[in-house]
């Protein structure tokens, strides 16, 4: 079985890139093809493996220009990657991994984090919603063309896998796969986290500072609770605004090392997770540290968290019902009346540990390959 891995691009650190690293843990001898690779901007672990970028990636190595020149140059670049020599293609994608060339009889397995958002959910972009006149017209033409390309490329997929139940209907609606979509939840690297004997007096948010992450909601809530400390870890376009609105009980950190971040997780009261995510790794990272999560109860957390109901010793989180200050403040107050079991929480996280994920991926690929070539 000659296998190749494909990742949309490797110019940042995020959940999709972590999944790609886990694919490499499953198939360490396989090359990984990608649109663009920036070894200084993504996870350093990729340097241990054979990463093959497209011609586009030799010119464009940053996220901003990647988006700017995506159509048509990035599409042409991915279509120029010829993987015809491989029996199996395992893709990690939201957009362009699907566009590579493959043999007609090759087994193509697509781990789809979500269908191409600009194409299938354009209204989730403010720029699209606010476009008027000629700009709106051009946007619609572009999206129509991208949808045609994306759908056609997706038809080469033999089996779809995704990260959570949340995403399954989107894949079905967008690509109409002939087989059921398999859910294999992305992993948390439990070895990078630990349960501490010492517990601090602060809550944490670990996030990019972008509008949909709702970090401003958490800051607004903790501004209403000046006796409670909040540590906000991350960076992003809203950094200046968030720091401006935060009161003195709220502090910010960025650029933490892995050890520093593990310490922050292990000694916090709880992680606050206010956004609606398809999946979300940080709640599991908190759990791997033995710490509970206060989460907006929709999306991926329904796959990964055990919400408190009657028995706190068998819970890993409490949920709040709406993305509002009152709802979050109420959740924090409820949280402080509950005693969670750190060892139970850690044991729960281990069910999502990377070796579990690697074994599931290896078994899935092997089973489908044997079926394909029997």
C-alpha cells in the first residue's frame, strides 16, 4: 500500500494542522503534499517529515496572500500536484486538498473538517454579507465557479470522515456522498498536559482573538464579576479592542511555550469556551489537565464533554444556553457550587488521546484498502 497524505496548507497552527500531524504519526513514511508550507509559522514537528508544497507555495507562504491569490492560482497549483503513483490518498481538508490529481483506481479518503465555508456558507462572511453592487455580483460569480470546482473534486472521494456529528449534515448537503460519513473525533495530546496538585484562583480563555470566538463576551462577563480573575491567552485582530475594554481583574498573555501553557491549564479553575465550534480542541486540553470547562452548549462540545447534571463526579463541564453576559455569569456562579473530580476528567480526555485517534485512522485506511483491492 503506497499512501500519500494531503493537507490544504501549512502556514499556521490550528486544529487541521494538528490532525495532519496525527496522520503523520499514523503513517510516518508517507509524504505530505500541501498548497504552501511555512516551517516557521506552523508546528515545528513537520520538519521531521517529507513535506512537498506546490509551486504556489514557493512564492506564497502567508495566510493573507494565500487567501488573496487563492482563485485561480492556488487552485491551479493544487491541480498540478500529480499523485497518480499512490494507491491511497488520505486528505485533511476544508478547501483545496481535494483538487489534486489521483489515479482512477486509487482509494481516496477525505477527512473533511467542514465543506469549503466561502463556497457552501458564504453568508458566514461579513465581507460577503456587506457586498453591494458590482462587488456583490463578482462575489456570486466567484462562488458559483468555486462551488463547481469543489463539488466535482469531492466526487473523487470514496469515503468521507469528519470531526464531529455537527459537520455530517453539511457534508451530505454539499457533496452528496454515496456512503455514510464516518465521525472520528480529532485527538488531544494528553502527554503534553498534567493534573496539578496546586490550583490557582483564575479562569482562562485560550483562543484566537477573532469576532466569532466571542472572547469579548467573556471579558464583558468578567467585567461584571470584578472579584474573579480571568487570564486571556492568545492573539488576533481584536487584541487592541479586548485589552481596551478589560478591567483590572483581567490579564493577557501570548507566545507561551508548551510547558507554560500546560501549567496555565493545570492550575486554572476552569476553561471558558464561549464560541460555537464544529469541534474544538481546547476543552479537551483542559480536561487532559484535569480541569472542567464552562462551555456554550452547542457544536463540538456535545461530542466531547459530559455536562453536569446530577453527579459532578461524572462530569467534565457545565453548559450555558445563550451567548450572553447573563447566561455566562450564571454558569460561573453555578460552577462554583460544584466539586469536579480531576482524575475522572483526565481519564475522560484519554479516550480522545492521540494514540486512540491514530489507531482508528490506521484501521479505517487498512480496512477500506483491503476492500478496494480484494
